[in-house]
């Protein structure tokens, strides 16, 4: 598999093999060309999924998984976009199935997929602010309202919690008590 990729992309792609699967890394400028090549020239016609990975402090990695059903081969395609301006051309023109995956990645990480036909929030409630899968996202519920219970035994000031003492099944209730 790396032969056609290496011939087509040359040093613009890093092709690696791991656990029998091929991974291809390219620059954002080569993203659509890579997706199109995988579909048209390598036969990876099935789009499986796309997501983002937060890689602080500088980038978000965009990862797509495609499949060739005839050859039964998987291909992992990756690129990185800068955290300061996370933009990438939309894959929807190549794989229609990328639509919701890009919307979710936009919503959860803030990556803008340029040319996407309907890049609007998919999962979070209206008015939600922020991108909850970013590693620097603060869980607002913990800031707005403190956790009401003790975090560890004994932190509440009431001493250690007591545990109900029970005997194993079949053991008589008077077992272990001294005779009178």
C-alpha cells in the first residue's frame, strides 16, 4: 500500500505501518488530495469516522479512518492544524459520510471545516459556550457549584464512614461469640 502513496505524494506524506495497518500523515494543504487519492486510486470507498485529538500546546490532529471492502484494508489518514487558527478543508465533497463527524469535531474542538455545507452545532444545547473536548476546557459545573458531598472518607468532618458488618452466607448468627 505504501508504494502508490509514496509514488503519488513523495516526501509530502509520511507513511507508516503499525500492527498491520497503514497510517498516512500529510500537511493540511494535502488533506483533500489524500482523501481523494485514497478513495479513487486505492479503493478506500467506505468512510468510517473522523475526529479530532487535542495536542497541546500547539495543534489539533484530525484523524480519519477509511476502508477498502474489496481488499479488506484499513487506512488511517491524519493531519494537524494549528491551535491558533484551526481550519481545514471539508472532506464532505470526497466522503459524504464526513458531514456529521466534521460537525461534531467543530463543536467539540473548534476546528472549522471550510466549505462544509452546514457547519452548525450537532450535540450540545443551544447557547453552549466553549469546546468541551479541548484539554484546557474547564468543567463549568464544578466552578459554578461546588460538589456537595465528601470526596474521600473522613473529609466531611463526621469521621470515617461505618460499614455494616455482615456474616458470610451460611454462618450462624452466634458464631464467633464467646459462650456464656
